């Protein structure tokens, strides 16, 4: 055979190989789409669940300027009122993670939803500071099931290469909830007062429950839990990657809860915005976070499908997100005039990128067998930020008369969190939980055989 003939033959062979590879890739994508398609209504409802979750918990922050004057409380007292939610929310994470692994997760999330919706409704009816504290504690109990349950559901029903987007959708519900709570509820509170708004939000949100009963996911899912293997809390706590994820998630939450509890007050009292203008500004910020979360998750999944390792992709997203968020917070604190708005949006882009990965890590590392317990423990550790941030920030502002200190702390914590994601977390692959020996063996092959 001549040299030209040999080159032609090799060219045809290479072309055929590329076409077969492309055909295989498209068939694989089609198969993933068919698997994900039936789950789409449930994913939309999980998005709405988290949206309502954050509207309910964040509305008190929006009402804070009015509530402070009506109840005649100090900034320090307001800080403790805002943090009361996190006392029970954080403590119950350790219980909720066990509940969603032990009982029907679809029922557990519905029960928690009912509790927190009724607590929100009752908030609009009470008159005293003490009863408000009690209802915030009850709200924390109900809402504690949300993320362990969502993580368990996604671990069972979504493959690895779709979890970035799925988690982006769910956590964008968090940011959209903040946007709706600040923009929508803020404008309504400015018009009608905070009490009617709380009652209305609580009652309307109950409509989610019949929708969940109809469209909740059915069947064992694409990654059903293996009943013969299980991981106890002790096994999870012995995993170095667990502590790395907790450190990174704590930093993400420190930033999140600072923004949720103090951004409205900061914009009104430091940047001198009116309540309607504050609501619009904060609403745009949270919407930007939501878009960033979904886009980051989608890009991360595409990167994984194109052959990059889950470890590289997930860690890169968190490192970039932490750097952007810390830079934006620093710029916002130091900016003069209206320049703070641009820096606030930079922080929003970074925070959205961080949001897409918090629970994607736990779902992959724990696997469907232990996703509830891992997520409950992780979220419980991370939510100590909610106990600390509102009260500490309020104390610093009361002492110094400035938000410069709280902003600096948030930026520093974000940078340390980025280091935790990158350096403390090991390879991002499922752990093989050996119940009898208590030894944890990386088992990437487990995921491959399930696919």
C-alpha cells in the first residue's frame, strides 16, 4: 500500500473513531436526560421549598428597622433576636440528618415544611419580644430538615455529572428566597406593615404541600441507597474531608448569614437608602447570586462530562468563588459614594459560585447511603456561623458605630474557607463505608458500576 493510501486509511479510521465517540457521548447525554427528565418537577419543587425556607427566615431581617422601633429594642437585642433561629436550626441539624436516613425522606421534608410555615404565620400575630424569640426557635426546628433532605434526595436521584446544576438550582432557591424576601416582602412591608406580610407569606406557602404530594420523586432513583452498608456519625467524623468541607461551608455560611441578617440594616442606616430602594438593591444582589449558582453548577457539570476530574472541578469552583466574594466584600466596605454597589455585585457572583458546591461535595463523598447524616453533620457545624454572625456583628457595630469591622471579618473568613475547600478536602469521590471494620475506603469504582 502506498504512503498516500495508508494516510487515507488512517484518516478514515480516525474519523470513524471520532464519530463513534461523538455518537456514544450523545447517546450518553440522551440517557442522562431521560433519567433526569422525570425528576424535573421534583427538582422545581425543591427549588420552591428552599425559596420559601429563606423567605420565611429572612423576612424578619427586612422588617428589622420597623420592628426595632416598634418593640423599642437595642441593636444588640436585635442581633440576638436574629440569631435565635440558628440556635435550634443548628442543634437540630444533627438530628435531622439521622431522621432523613432513618425514615421516609419525602415525608420528613413535608413535616418540617408544615412546621416552619405555621411558625411564620404565627410571627405576625405575637406582640412581645419573648414570644418572637420562641417562634424563631420553632422556625429553626422546622427548617432544619430542608438541606439534609434535599441532599439525600439529590444523592439518590441525580448522577454525579448532573449534581452541579441540580445543586445550583436548589441553592439558587436560597438566593431567590432572599431576593423575594427583601424585594417583594420589603415593598409589601413598606406599604402594609410587617405583621400582615408575615401572616400572608405563611398561609400562601402552605400551597406547596399538596404539590409535593403529587409530584414528589417516585421509585428508588438512579443511585438507590445500599441497605447492607451504612455509616455512623463516628465514621463520618473520622474522615478528614468531612472537616475540610465543614470549614469551607462555615465560611460560606458566615458570609451568607451576615448578608441575610444585616444587609438590609446596613443599606438603610449606613448607605442611607429608603426601605423600597433597599429592597430593590438587595433583591438584585440575591438574584445575581442565584444566577451565578446555577451557571457555576452547569459549567462544572459540563467540565466533568468533558473528562475533567470531579476533584479539580469542584475545588476550582469553590476557590474562585471565595476569592471573588472576599474581594467584593472588602471593596464594598471601603468604597465611597455609589461605588459600593459594583463591589456588592462582585461579592454576589462569588457567593453564588460557592453556593453551587456546598452540598455537591457531601453528596459525592457520602453517597446515597449516608448523604442525610453527612449533610446534617456538615450543615450543623457550618451553621454555628448563624449563631455567631448576627450577634457578633451587632455587638461590633454597637461598639464602633461602623460596619467596617464586620465586613473585614467576613472577607477574612471567606479566604480561610477557600483554603479549606482546596487543601483540607481530599479527593472528591465516594467513600466506601465498611460497616463491620469501620474503615473508609475510597471507592470511585462504586460510582462507575452504578452508572
